[in-house]
């Protein structure tokens, strides 16, 4: 192992989620400068195969990272929806409590209104009786 490889391994000892040791080594190899043996140009078809393999490997790593990010976004979206559901359930419960309180107040007011209407009818009947009695008393006084 060369000094540069050793420094990289010491510098990045913690592996991120979803990557194996081999995948991390592949990613780090992409960051290293090419060795002189790779630049020898021994055969064009060999370089073509390496470049196809390299592109395939890069695409595979890119797809894995994209899938990991997609899973993370999906998980985060689900957590956001769960939090929103909890908030809405609390609001719904509070609205139901307010509605119950208003319905109770409404019931009390309807009963009070009914009581006052009956009292008003009784007072009107009494007033009518008093008016008749007054008219009768006035009529008797005039006749005397």
C-alpha cells in the first residue's frame, strides 16, 4: 500500500451508509491519478474495454447513490406526512371539542329562550286580564 493510499484510508475511516468497502475503494480509485502502467497505451481495445467497464461501474455507483437519495426523500416525505397527520388530528380534536361546547351553549340558550317565551305569553295573558279588569272597573265607576 502506498503512502497516498494510506493517507486516504486514515483520512476517511468512517464509511457512509449504503457503501461497502469495495465500493468506497472504487470511488477513491476514481479520484487517484492514473498510474504510469495505465498510460502505456499497449492496446486500444484493452483501453476501450476498461473505459466501458469503468463507465458501467460509474453508472452503477451513480444509480446506487441516486436510489439511496430517492429512498431518503421518500422516507423524509413519509415523515413529513406523518407529522402533518398528527397536527391535523390535534386540530380536528380541538375543533370537535369547540363544536361540542358550542352545541351545549346552543342547547342552554334554546331552553332559556323557550322559558322566556312561555313567561312572555303568561305575562301577556295576565296583562290582557288586567286590562279587561280595568275597563270593567272604569265602566262601573261611570255608571255610578
